[in-house]
């Protein structure tokens, strides 16, 4: 009987939690600090990713891509092809992004940065319009992961879906 009551209480607790709105995803106060490490190799890898985000993805200075992205860059995002030139073309010719001044600080809201071996994973805050109420928004988390080889991003993964 005791096990049935405990089980019933657990089921009720879970169903109450399912009704509760999600907690807002909160960014780190100092995202730049997340791109550092006391380990010299991990620090270098995190810095490559920091500049990919700040200089390329945020500021659209794709003329700097050869500093941060390998020529053979393997892209697992279904929208851009493999190779540095294909990625540059995707942003500059397909998305038609225009360069803006590179800021001192990153604009992206970053939750965490994890580096292990040659991989660096960044979790970002993403804001979207609520699908059932366009007056409301919600937050979720977006992940990008890069493999760094010889000081440049050589491979990339994210959760992107095919664009229409």
C-alpha cells in the first residue's frame, strides 16, 4: 500500500510539473570568460570559437574566415556545403549578410562553453515567438560544436533543420 501511495504521489508531482511553464534560459553574465581555460590547448581552441562567433557569425566579416576556418571545413548543418568557400558563400551570397563593425564584446547570449580535446561546444540562448500566441515569446537553447585542428575550425555540428 505504501508503494502505491508513493507511486501515486510521484505521478501527480510529474503531471503538475508538466503543466508548469518552462523556466527561462539564462545567459552567463560574462560570456567572454567562458571562452578561457587554464589549459593552454583548450584556451586556444575556445578562442578560435570565440572569434568565429564574434567576428564571423555576429559581425559578418567573412573575409577573415581563413584565420578561423580550415579549407576542408566539414559542415554537418544541412544548409551549407563542406569547405571554407562553401560556408563563406552561404553567408555572403545566399543569406546576403553584410559586415558590421566588430564589437569589443560578443553580442550572443551564451549559457556555457565546454572544451574537451579538440571539441568546443557552445550553448546559446535562443528566443522564439510562441507558436500558439505570437504576442508571447519563449527561450530555448541552441548548441554549436566545432572540432579544432591546427588552430582552425575543421568540423561543425548544430541542430539546424533544412531551410525552405
